[in-house]
């Protein structure tokens, strides 16, 4: 592939994916979907299940549109993924009980991973904190170790007070 292949005018699909209009459209659609879920709290799980199916179908259509871009490298895999997304989206819409179970499973796994991450992060932070400040961990501080430069003074006394008073310390 030559370097001048990338200097061509971008395809319509590439322009759509990188334009501010697409981002604005996605923002408006997301806002509308958020309002639907907010104002129908009793049926929000069913609404989320249907929206998940619609999202899968739209994602599949987007993948199928990208298949026709001649600069796309893996067009066969995009086509297969697009068809799978569409089939899964239809299944999710047709079987709402399955979709609700999947939503609950994903939320549960997310909370488990988040909890484990917080536990590991907290324990690593605690061990780093206790290593940086001795005696401040969950364990009691070690007993102090007295070190003297000279244990005995010239008079032969081994007390700390006599060595301190004679200036030998």
C-alpha cells in the first residue's frame, strides 16, 4: 500500500463517523433515550432491553455499511459481525426475558469487578502507606531499639544517665 493511498478524499462512511453532526445526532438520540428511561421507571428495564436490541441492530447495519468502503481492510469480518449483530438484536427484542437476564448479569459482573478492583487498590495503597510510614499500619509498631555510641563510661558504669552526664554520649 503506497503512502499516497491515504491522501484521497475520505469516503462518505469515514466522513459520517468523524463529523460533528454524527456526534450531535448521537447526543440527541442518547438524550431522548435517557428521558424515556427516566420518565418510565416501572418499565425501564423492558425499555432498556428493547433499546439494547435496537442498538445491536443499528450497530450491525453500521458494520454492513462499512463493508462497502473499498479502503476497509477486513470487509468479510465486518460483514459477518454486522449480520451477527443484527441477528442478536432481533433475538434480544423478541425474547425480553433473556435480555433482562443479560442486563442483570452484566451489571452484576461489573459490580463484582469494580468491588475487586477497589479492594485490591485499597489494600495496595494501604501496604504502600504502611511501608512509607513505619508504625502506622494495622499492626503495632515494633519496640524501640536503643543504640548507644558507647555502652560504658570511663568509670565503668553502664547506665545511660552516667554516660549522659559525663558527656560521653
